[in-house]
């Protein structure tokens, strides 16, 4: 049996005065940027397998991201050769970190990134970065996840960092019965970015009826922007400040408290750059500015002053193929009757309409394609401050075939069908930067008989097919997936086990 040798790194770059202590899961070591890292020496694999190996640790574990020169040097000192980074590029200086970190620092060799070489990125043994074919190399890799900070609750606990996790007293046990009555966390970014927002999210939120969590835009604010109660759920929402500091106050039940259940919470925090350096400055808030590459910020003309009358603004937001757009409206205040924001999935399917006033950070939408169109139209009278929204990228979720089909049907559609070679080429182009296959809405019933395969959408037989020679093989499975362009069998159809394999999917 071969043994897996694992080397860990501890690196300090600043001191934080805090009543909290950060810890890492067993086998991971803490960096001062709030990340826990784990490096496997002698275990090499492709980029997609490295991603899967990191994700197998659970939680928010991803391939490592590098946000500054200090991080880059620390990772270089950890490694002994080239490693995969959690970064993919789809154009010159348009790259996306797997963990959502803003792409504000790079260390590419001259002339790169180059998608002609590949969409993935490796760190060389000298610390410089190079584009690479995702499947052509077998490299070491570094996994990362957020540190966990157990709260020694106090009236003021200062936390400094760009990424991390806080937990309730006695976590993962119940906070009921602990002596702490109030916890105040003042979380401040340690980043040197010019424009920074702090954001918090609750992956675990189980409050009792006598407790609440208030989120404040800054340390000095007296009124919270958001209050979470026992009716609030861990729905994935990120709550943003407008600056580099956010305050989170936990008020624990003081009377007769519910001890019959476990009550607890977990908070993730992260810093994000309002205007990434990889984007050109947005004029007029992005109104009619053409294609806007994610991540970034859009806003109504003149924001936060009054927007003009008779506006007809379009904001076309685009992510790399294989990723979707997620938009969060930080503020919205428009004339309720007549000044309307419309959000579209792609350029046609409407996701929602907004007008009037909304509480900050409460309206968010996700596309199911790699683009989103936002329009803002105003009439000839009545003006308000308008809106500001932050848009980012997220990786499309993988699923087994039954769940993928169910989701498409819930949307009123079906898994994608391919009726001819033109459709096949279009899907191949759409997946140009994806390393995962996609499920087709096709079911096969007999070995090596494509004509006996039927489409889910209407039950019709597959009059066109692009199966690998000798397929379908129903002994493998009755379902079918489409191999992506950066795989050896690009564009070919392949049999698969329906309820075991997890792949991306497209609904139509």
C-alpha cells in the first residue's frame, strides 16, 4: 500500500486583537488570511480530479486561491513542484476563482493567460502561473477551506481577515445554557483593495424564539440593516456591508429558553472587491455599456442621487461557459408604479420584476445560463435614488440524471434534446470551457440500437445521434451524457448509470 504524505503550512502576516480563536479541521493548517490549507506531496492528478479530491473533504473545501503576493509566496514555500490552482480563465485577464474570490491579483508569465494552451492554471516551481490543459497534466494540488472561529463571546470581539467562519457558543452543541448573553463581532477586511465590502452568510441557522442576530453596516451604526430570528432559515443569502467592516450581534435568549432542541449557528464571512481591477471602470453604472463580465457592480445612472426620467437601460451580464450569474441587489428605491427593474435569465426568460422600496440585500436572482439581462426603465415623472447591485459567478450544480430531469420538469421544461448535427455543434460550443459532461434528455432501451432511444420531451425516437461507436451500452446504464469539448471524446454521446454519476445539465 502506498502511503500519502501530507505537508502543512503555517504563515503569519498580521496580528488581530480578538476574543475569538480560529481553528482548522484535523489535518489542515491555518493561514492568517482565514484559510486552512492541506498539501498532498507525491499525489498527482488532473485538474478536475484535484477539484473532486478537495471537495471530498466536505464543507467549503476547494482548490487553493491566491489573492496577493504574500499568499503566493506562502504557497510556493509549501510546495516542491508545479501545482494546480483553483482558477479557470476564458480570456485575457478574465479568470474566475473556484471559491468566488475576486480576481484582483495575478502572477502569470508574460503573454498569459492563454486559452489556446488551456483554461486551467498551474503554479510553477518558481511561483509564476501558467495556463494549462486541464486534462493533459498530472500535478500536485493544495486544498483550502475556511477556518472555524469558536466564539469567546464578549461585548466587542474584533476579527481581522478576508475569509473565515464564526460559530455560536458551545458549537456544535446548543448555545442554550451557556453564560454568554450577547456576542458582538466586528469583522474587518485585512485587504489593501481600494473598495471593499464585507459579507456574511449563515450555512447553519437554528435560533430559538427568544434569540436573534442583528447585522449592522458598520461598527458605529445603531440600527441594523438585517435582523434574523427563529423564523429565518439558512437559505444561502449573503448580507453585504457598504464598506470594509461589518458588525454582527448575537442576542441570546434571557428568559425561559427552549432547551428541548439544539440551537446553534455558523457564520461565514468574506471580503469582496466592489470594482475588480480586471474590469474597465463602468460608466453611468453600466447602463447600455455593452457586455459586462462578472464579477462586478451595476447601478442606476446618478446613483445614489436621483436617476433621470425616460430611462431605458440594459445591463448585459456574462460569466464563463459552465458558470451562471448570481445578482444581489444591495439597495432598491424606485417609483413603485412606473420605474421598473426586470431581470432575465439569458436575454428572454423573465426571472422577476422589482419596483418600489426593498430592504437592503433581500432581492437576489440566479441565471441557469451563463448570461443575465437586467433592464431598468423609467417614465417621464417621479425620481428616486434607484438601485445598486453586485453580480458574481457561480458554478452550475451537478446532479444525477433523475434529479436533473425532475428539476427541469419543475421549471416547465425538459433536459436538453439534440435533433441534428447543428444542435450538437451548438452544445459543444456552449460547453467550450466546461470540463464536465452534461446529461441529455435521452433514454436508451436496447444495446447498440440508437434508433430505440427516446427523448424525454415528447417520447420520440432519436432520428439523429452522435454516439461513440458501439454505443449505447445499456449494461452500463440507460441514460446518456454528452462529453465536453476538452475531453478526448468531445461531442460524443456516452451511456451512463442514471442515479450514480453526477453531471451538469441544461434545461430547455
